[in-house]
C-alpha cells in the first residue's frame, strides 16, 4: 500500500514538473518521458503484483 502511494506521488510530481517548469528539460527528454510513461505504469503494476500477490500465493 505504501509502495503504490509512493509511485503515485512520484508520477504526480513528474506531471507537476512538466506542467509548471517546461523550460527546464529539453523537448526531446519530455517526449521521451511521454513515450515511456505507459512503460513506467506497467513496471509499477508488475512490481506491485510481484511484491503483494506472489507472497500470498506462495504461502508466505
């Protein structure tokens, strides 16, 4: 639960940086992040499943 909250806050922080400070990062970096934001969400969901679902299935 704490992990999902932390990743959610990190994603919100990244969005706030891109909204309020668009001139800090070069445009190719911003486009790179926007292209890979779905991969970031996929990895966070995968780590959540690996941490919380697999120990329950293994009996730990």
